[in-house]
C-alpha cells in the first residue's frame, strides 16, 4: 500500500504585517514553481514615483504598471497614508494624490 503525502505548505513573513503562503502541488519538486515577492519598501517607492509623475493615477493603473493586484496596491496606499507619506486630496472620484516631502 502506497500512502501519498499531502502537498507541502510553506509560510514566509514579509515585513511586519504580511506573509506569503506557498502550496506545492503533488508530483512537483520544490523549486520548480517559484513566486517572486517584491519587498514592500521597494513597492512603496515605485508607487510614490508613479504618483509623483501622475497625481491622478488610480490603484488599478498602478497595479497594471507594477504587475500587482489592485488590492495589493490599495494595501500599500493605505500603509503610505498611515505612515504620513501620502495624502488623498479631494473627492474619491476626481481627487488626486499628494506626496508629503520628508
């Protein structure tokens, strides 16, 4: 009788508030499927650069430019606002971003 082992699951902390979960499919060796995780500081810097060039950039537009989900960008924007690096000026539709100078 051969018992099949369940696919391995790995968890990795990213920063202080996020983690990545990897689920390996049966029959595949570890290392064949890899997902690259961009450090959040680097992503935040890229988001700020996009906003500096286009203050009306949407989360969807930033996500397309960075190859991330809209939700991931929205989480980064929330963190930037919480840290005081970014501020939303005007209404939700039609407003713009303001990058705070350090």
